[in-house]
């Protein structure tokens, strides 16, 4: 039975491709699961190299926001890129993806970020904010990622002012507001 009581259609539950845990079955979650399958089955990553549903919490002006990072992808024990999914325009997601990649790992800024809507994608360099490639084919395969590791710099992102700016970006860009102008009940349940 389809639950249409909230803003998002909930079809029931599904099992997470990587962890096996039970999640709400929504259109967005189905796309996230497809992206995980793509990385493992088509692009050659092992399940152990993928970390799903990581979060960064920001709080400014009494507004607490949880940022979801769909996947962090590691190669040789280092996080090389994050993958962020959202329906719609990719360009509106670039700043938040770069901010998340800079903040997620306390040891270093993750050098790359991928933003995707499930049909299109952009590969971003987090240090320069440059779009390196576009299209679903820009998501690196395991083999490509291994080669990319050699050219990436894993340097700390510790400047207090820069970190605060990145957190503010996440706090503004990732606040979930429904079309009716209030916090989305289904989004809060998902988190």
C-alpha cells in the first residue's frame, strides 16, 4: 500500500543494498539504492569501500540542520570522493557538496565530490570548486579512482573561519522545507 499522507510517497520498506537495513521505500531512496548498485556492480568498488548515509550537523541562529551525505567512497583506506544525490538541478547542489566534502573527514578535506540527480552528474574538485567532468560517466570507476588518488592532495581543512563558512553553507542549503513552507515530517522520520 502506498502512503500518501505526507509530502513524499512512501511505498513501504526496502532493504539497503550495502547494509541490509530496512529503509522507507521512496522514489529518492530507490535512486540512492541504484547509485550504490552502480558503484559496486558496474564501476567495480567493493561494498567495504562505500560508507552510506553519513551526516554533518550544523547549528546557527537556533536552526539545527543535519546534512546527509549519501556515500563516501574510499580507495586504499582514504576517502577520495563523496556522492550527493538530489532531484533537480545539479548546479544548485555544488556549493553544499563541496562544503560537505571539506568538512566530513576531520583529518583532511575529501578531494572530490560528485553531485547527481540519478540521470546526470558532475565531478567537482573540492579545493578549487571546479567542475572536472559532467554526465553519469564522470563518476569514477574503481580503476580510475585508483589512478586519481596519485594526483589528489589530502590536506587538512582546519582554518576556523573557512570551516564555519562551510558549516553555514550546509545549514542554509540543506535545510529541508516542504512545499508548504514547514519542516517535512517524512524527511525528519528518514533522518
